């Protein structure tokens, strides 16, 4: 469990962001590992531990290979003050749910 709820992005949306695949973060649960790490609604997850992630089932499937307490690195695209997307990396711990 990371506390991220999102949706897959289409090819045109990904091209606009300059990424191959991505998940749009619709919601981050309060007091979740993702919120504690700094992930925000509106972020776009491009990879997890270097593995491109394009669909929520892919993301959940990857999490199933991890155990509670394991740490993962999410590479995200976030819009900056100039309206351009920049890549940021966040590390967070998996929690059991």
C-alpha cells in the first residue's frame, strides 16, 4: 500500500510530457506513504524503481513483488511554476494494508 490512486495516460498526453508511459495521480490518501514522501495529486508517475509504468494494474502488480517496509523510488513529472513538467524522484516505504 502506498496511498496512490490514479489513471493511465494516453499516448498524446505522454508525448506532451516527454515520457513514454505514465500514470496520472488523481488522489493521494491522507497519512499515506505517498503523502509522507511528497507525492501530490496532479503528479504523473513515469516509473517505479526504473521500470516504466503505464497502467494502474502494472503499478499494483509491481507492488505485489514488494513486502511491507520495502522502499521504492517513484520517478514523477510535476508541473513547475513556469508550467513546464520537471522530473522528480521520491522514495517511499511500502505499508501493509
